[in-house]
C-alpha cells in the first residue's frame, strides 16, 4: 500500500524494528548529526533515528534511507529488482516494434495504467497547508547544523520546485539550502543543474523567480528529486510510477505559479530576485567527505511557511563514506541501469558506484565487449550522458565475476591489466562543482581503465618489494602498505610526509621503473594506514587525473602512478583552496558520548575522529588561492 505521509513511513519502520526513538533532548546544532554519523556507519546502515525532543515543535528523522530494506520501503517495493523490471518493461512497451494491430492494442492497458501516474493539480489546500505562518520564521523548524566548520544550518533533503519561465515546464531538484535569517536562505544550485538554468532565464527576462522548497511527505518524492532523469521529464511522474499512485499537487499560498505535493510536511515559499547581488553561502561538509567551500549563490526571500499539523522534519547528513546516500546510489544504479543501456550503451550489463567513490568519483561498468576498442566507445558514451559527465574514474570490464566482489574482481583485473595499453586519460572535461582537486573550477581530467579481455598475456609473479630499503632511500615515505600483493593485486599504497616539489615524481620514477608493480598510489601520512576503503575514498577525491596520474615505462607493461596527496601551491603549483576533511569537533563528540551512555548504556565511537588529522581548524586546510569566488 502506498504511503501518503511521512508519519506512515515512520510507523512502518517502527513496526519492522528499523527505527530508534530518542526522547532525550538532542540539539539540532551538531548533536543530531553526530548521533546519526555513528548510527549510519553501523553494519548494514544501522537504524533510522527519530529525535522527538529537538527544542522545537517538530521531531527530526535521520538515516531513513540508510539501509537496503529502508530504501526499498521508501520506493514501495520488496526489493530493488522489482523496480528495475518495471522500468525495463516500460521502456520495452514504448520502444519495441509493434507490427500488428494485436500487438499495438495489447500495449494500451499498460499505457493507460502508466498514464494514471501523471501528477495532477487539485483545487483547494493540501495537508501541507494546514498551518500557515503569517510571519515566516525559519528558526521554528529544527534545521540541522551538520558539521563543525559549516557556515550555518542547512536543509539537506529539500525538494526545490521551479518552472521554466518560457515553457512552464516544472522541475524538481535537490539543492542544499542554507538558512541566512529567519526569512531568507541561500540557494546552492550548481551551474549544470536545471534550477540554475531557470534562474538564468528569469535573469535574462528581468523577472522575479518563484520557488517553493518542499520537505517531507512520501519519501519517494525526495528520491525522485535526486534521480538522473532526462531534461524535461517530470520528477513527480517518476514518483507516481515508483509508488503506483499519482502525486496530487496544490498551488502555493503566496507563489501560486508553483505547485507542490499536497501531502508534504513543510513548504517554504519564496522568490529570488535575479537583479540582487549573490550572497555568500557555505562552507558545508559535503558528500565528498570534504568541505565544499564558500561561494556566491542566489538569495531566497521567504514569503510563507506552511506545514502539516503533525509535521516531522526529515534530514540527511553527508560526509566521509559510507553514509546514508550510499543506499540512494544503490537504488539509482539498479533502477536506471536499463534506461542508460537503452539510450546510450547497449553493451551495458551492469553498473556499480562503490561507497568509497561517493557516487560520481568511481564507476565500474560491466559490458558485453564485442570488438577491440569497445571500452573506449563506452567511455565516450557514459561521459557524455547526463550526470555521468561528472564521473572521474571509470573502470570498464567484461569479466564474468560480480563487480561488487572487489577482492575477486580486482585480482582478475590486475592479472590482465597493462597500464601502458589499458589506461586512457582525458586531459579535460566537465567535473563536479564539488571536485576540489581539479586545477580549474568544474573542469578537470578523467581516467578510464579498459580491463576487458585482451590477447592472453603471460601471468607475472607478484613483485617483491623491499619496504625497508625503499623507506631508507626516501625520507618522505612514512609507511608502505603492501597488503594488496598478498591478494594477487599488483599495487601498493605509499604514505607520504613532508612533501616538497618533485617528491612524488622522484619516488614514482624510481619505484615504477624497477619494481615490476602495476600501480602505485601516493597518499598523505595523516590518513589512517592499512585501510583500503579510506585510501580509495581519499584518492578518488584528491586526484585530477589530467595532472596527478601518469604511467612510468618499465619492462612489464608500465606502472600507473597516482598522486592523491593534498595539493599546495608550494609543492604542486596548485592555485585553488584545498578543503579539510569533514570531522566533528571534540566538544560535540564528548557531549554525544555522555548522552549515548545515558540513553543507550553504551557509547558508539565517533567515526570521524579517525580522520581528525586531515582536518584543519577551518573548512579550508590550505589557502592556495586569494579567496575570490570560483563562480
């Protein structure tokens, strides 16, 4: 049965043992986030958390998408393969040839059913408008401050409703919202997003732009706001399709040009005046695991706040993986695999975004390779397809091994991988606005590993690495992790301290040319050692493949070296600011330790403290630039 309200969803989670209720007062400023970070990193994603004492009239729920079972509950299915099959059937209906009248008629009932999922604007007020704040006051909503160096409190599950001023086509996007005052916010939409395009259109017309920020309601709404849909496809149609029930929309009270779902919990109505100066927004501890740094974005003037009488405020926190958003990514990679296959990559058999890749940074694609160069064709198609243009590291394989079994997968890939032959580095392309490692804002390199089957190459023994000898030769090396060699993976991770100009290249040329290794990864000695997942997260975030990845010639097919250390202007000529990793402050950690001991009788250690040496006193770790706006 389809859920109409967030409270229904919460009750189902409670009935299934998927919810912890915390009645002790927990401050929305930092404490709720610290509680949630500890819980979401438990095996299987932990439980959803309902905080009923927030110092406001409203409870807060976090981590509600943070497990496979909860993301399935949010998407109204028993397992994600059900939704994958529904999407596949829909595409087959609209694309398969229908050469007889009988075949054409057979599709009509299915198309009629799908037509019933289109959103509908209904008259009157919705449940979301049961209470109307005549004097809007954002302080009455328990909006979280997530991390210590955040620029303020941020709405993290906002459903931002806008319309194209020329066509009237609506868009639903998810762009974080920073609270500035009781009746103004900043709108953090990236230049590549539809909302930002609408803003530019209003600006060219010299008109105010109406916006409505919906929060809560059926959890499928927020998921749909994140979905990689083609431009012009209504996200509320996807929501209706996923839950098998159309979304009823109502007109906003003070911005009637915009419609929102009748059953959401909160609606923040307002407008943006494109003639106004942009406002300083951020920093914010982001899903990359690093702070996205402050910059200028549009200001929203709040004209009304409406809400349900029994409203619950949903929030998510993001930071060093794994986090709740990993489960949203699991749903997306499965649900949208077939549309990508049908539209861009017919060879695609499976696709996976590992947790450590924070969605965009690492993608593994399994294809049915049909000819030499097929992986290159797939690379070009994916990097030009919607949000896949933000991908930084692409691995293309045709192995029969499951691409989610990393140990077995990378052992086989290492055996068949020759860096000089199989590495493709693009010197420049679109990158995520949040990518701090690119030399140019929102434009950086990409790397593809073609590990599809090639002509048989004689297997090489794992190289023997003289760790002590190498360390004695290079004082900059703090630690060398050779654990992957024991698993048959020809790669080592070198932890560097006291880096100077040319340090990485000197070590790489020495080791890469003589060791017989296929891959050498350089990271900072501040990173926890012998933690492969942490090293991959850190490396994927910290490299610009165009400048930080290079292949050293040797007698065994080359050695790929990647410099994933933090970049400075002195050692690397890096001229952008370098962010700190997202870590909670010691005072908040101690406060939550005390509350957990009192409430649960035990303390879950703070996960972020393992990375505290990666975090400076501010969101910016290295001030390489003059602090001017990147936009």
